[in-house]
C-alpha cells in the first residue's frame, strides 16, 4: 500500500489493490500497529505504514493521533 499526501486539497490518497482511494485528511486516524511496531493508517482491512515525516505532515494537517508508545506502554 502506498500513501500520497496532498496538502493543497487536504487529502490523502491510498493505493490499495490497484485502486486509488482519496480520503480527507481530517477523517484519518493514525494508530500504532503492534506487530509492525510502526505508525499506520487503517483503510478497509489494510494498514498503510507511514514514515515519521508522513505522520507529522498528516497530524499538522488535521489527522487524529491515536498512537501508543509501545516502549513506554510495555
């Protein structure tokens, strides 16, 4: 899965199974995938892994931060 962020439009495009899905950034929730130990956005039944740069960009643009600190929470 790949992620493209368009700050001018306020959208995030997620490529999943050959289909592009455009979602308003303010509707996204960034969570933590405990198995991957990474920040992800969930789309349908898939998790799209994010870089820390993408996370910061999405949060500043209005995405919700629902991550947990696995090292701290263990």
